[in-house]
């Protein structure tokens, strides 16, 4: 069940909105002013906030500014209610990060459509985020595989060098020379692969590094 916080200082308006939304199966919490609205937004973390602009204590702009500065509430969809349809007021709200504006009096359909639109947009944004998160996790796995590959290759070379040292202690002969030649070839191949490992970093151009850092999957250098 979606949670909606209604911040409205007019008791009748607040009660009507709450009744309307509860009839639509939303879980609704009401706040009588901006001060309590900001506090309850941080406590309840609603899925959407409907807030009047003109209120005592804190007005709607102050509430929105405070919530956008808090990581926990910064992305909650926010709809302003206002009795003033002045374009400058609407512009100010949008610049502060409001998602929509409803001018009083508004109809039931207008309110529900505005809410549905916000939830639909939020769903798209969350889907995009999840897709990018999955891509980042996949890229991180490739990075780890590359690091493991390089680490394993690095450990092989000393072992081959030790094997060559032991073979050199064998009595001279074609068998010893043959073993040495095979070990040299394998060792040279491993060293060549290890030296070329930095070229594999082409898998990680700057934009991929930035992408992984956005999800805190790699540390910033």
C-alpha cells in the first residue's frame, strides 16, 4: 500500500484529501503545518507528499527545500497545492524540485491523475536505476575476473622459474635440454600475457570507471 503524506493547514481541506485518498486504498498521514510535515516526512518516508504552499511555521517552499537536502527524502515525489495560480510561484516551486502543482479548488480526478502520473514516472526512474545497477554489478564482476586473472598469472611465473632452476640441476642431456626449452616457452608466454594485461584495461574506459563509482562499486583514486 502506497503511503502519502498530506501537509495542509486548513483542517477541512486536509480531511477531505485524506478521506478521498483512503477511499482509493492509500495509507495517508496528515500534518497540520509545515513544521510537523517535515518531521513526519523524515519519520514515515512516504511514497509521495502533497503539500500546501501557504502555511504557518514553515511554508511549502521551506518544507520542500529541507526535504530535498536530506538524502532519505530527496527523491520523494512532491506535489504542491496552492490557491494562487501565479506563474512565478509555480516556477519557484519547480526550481526547488517540486514534481507537480495543483491549483485550488481541484477535482478528485485532477488529484488522482497527478498522483498516478508521479507514481508512473517514479516507476520508470526506479526501473532505469535498477537496470544501471545490474549493469554496474556485471561490470564489477568482469573487473574482479580480470584482477583474479592477472593475479593468477603473476603467481605462475615464479613457479616456472623455480621449475627451471630445478631442471638445470639435472644431468646434462637431451631430456634436460628439452624440459628447459618447454619451460622457457611456457614462461615467456606467461610473461607476455602478464605484460599485456594492462591492455585489457580498454574494457574499463573512463566512463565505465565513473559508472562504477556512481554505485560505489570501485573506490575513487
